[in-house]
C-alpha cells in the first residue's frame, strides 16, 4: 500500500519536530555534531497522521504486504551511516514496552520486515527516507503483533515502535495470579498474564480488609504497563502503612480496554513476634512462680517433701502422751497401803 501524500506544511512540521527531537537527544562523540534521529515518515502507513506519527501503525489480513517509510535525520556536520533492522517488541521486567531488544533472530513481526536498504549513509544536515515492507504470513494469528524498527550507528541504538494488527477476531483477556503480602515490608506482589491477543494497558484497584474493618480501598489507577499477548509480568504494589497486628484479606481487581477484568485475593497475618515472645516469657514466669508457691504451702518448714501436721493435731498428740505415761506408773508399783 503506497504512502498517502501529505501537504508540504505537514512535512515541514515533521522535519522541525525531528530536528527538535534530535537536539534533545544526548550528543555523542562524533566530531561535535548533534545526534541523529529516526522516525516514521510523514503520511505513511495504513493510518497516516496529519502532523506526524509517534510510531508506525500497520493493519492487514494474513497474506497481505504493507508498505511504509522510515526517516533518518542527521543534523550534524559530518555524514552518518546508520544500519536498520526489524525486531520483535518485548516487555521489560517492570512491564514497560521495549523496542530495542538484544540482537537476535526475530520470530514474529521483526522477521516480516524488509528494507529497501539495510544500511543508509545520511549526508550532513539532511535526512534520508528508506521504504520498507511488512509481509503478513498467511498463517499469522489475528490480533496485535508489536514490533520495532531498530537503527544503530555512531555508538548508539534507537528504536521506533511498529504496531501491527492482523485482521480477524480479537480478545481482550487477562488474569491476576500469585497474590502475596510480604509481612515484613507490607508490599503486595502479584502476576499479570495477558490471556488474549491484544496489547493491554491495565488498571488496578486494591482493597484490604482487616478484623476491625477496611484498611485499604484504592480506586482504579492505570499501571505503567503495556502487556503483550501471551506475556506474564510480576509487579509490586506498595503498602507503607500496613498494620502491625491484624489478619488481613487483600483483593486485587484489574481491568483493561475491551472488557478485560480479573480478580484475585491473598491473605496475611501481621504478628509482632518480639512482643508475643516477651508476653509468653512473662506468662511462663508467672505460672512458674504460682506453682512454686503452691508447693511451699503444702510442705513443712523442716521436712521438705512432707506435709506439716496442723497445730491442733500436734497439741492433742502431746496431751495423750502425758496421760499415758502417768497411768502406766501408778498400776505397776503399788505399796499395799489402804488394803
């Protein structure tokens, strides 16, 4: 599909924007010249923009060949040689979209891109336009196939996103998995998985309920994530004011454009073990003291291990002993007087 013609004013605006972007890019040691830049050409693609495009967009059915043009601008005083290649977009560890993946053989959109020139020499203070095609295989799956055009030269590498959508049924679906609460830091960790065939920018809502009521009720907010189809990303939600002592149930609700929605829950018990250990030691000490006191009350003062007789019983024993002694003496030694 040939690029659509655009007014000269739009081309001039794009050229000025490209020069400003190049000036804003950090310069490298290349003889004092400003860094070069790469951008979509004005008016190209299946959805051309009037005042330039931030990325390439292409849409077609399996078996079609799509055409577009990339512009390389060199505002410096010396010629610049730039190499071009196609790449598959990828998710970083934080879920952001990376358009400059490590070198390697692409397997999806990057493998479908072919350039009129893979290497271009751009004269000083000018730009070069390089046509390229995207050939959609006949067996390509419907949905989003994010890719990128990567340019390298002069010790730097930059990429421009190529958003390719293959015609056919689309499905927006995701799941939330492995929700956990770190009891030491209070952070909530979880996984997001794109189960559909479109790129998703999800929104997250968080709710946490404790024994005495709701602790967290955060409204949905957009995550800095562009989750590619079939990809999984592990994320962390901060919770700086997590409770010190409570039993908590956490529920995460995630939504995205196209009707995607998912929920998952996790639970945790926040227990200050140092305080619990101190309280346990105190209880054990009190229990030991009470047990010792009871044993001392049951024992005599001079006979450990034997119970002391009550005072009344001791007095009765002594009186009986005296009576018994006098009776035995009178009956055994009579003198005969009084007979």
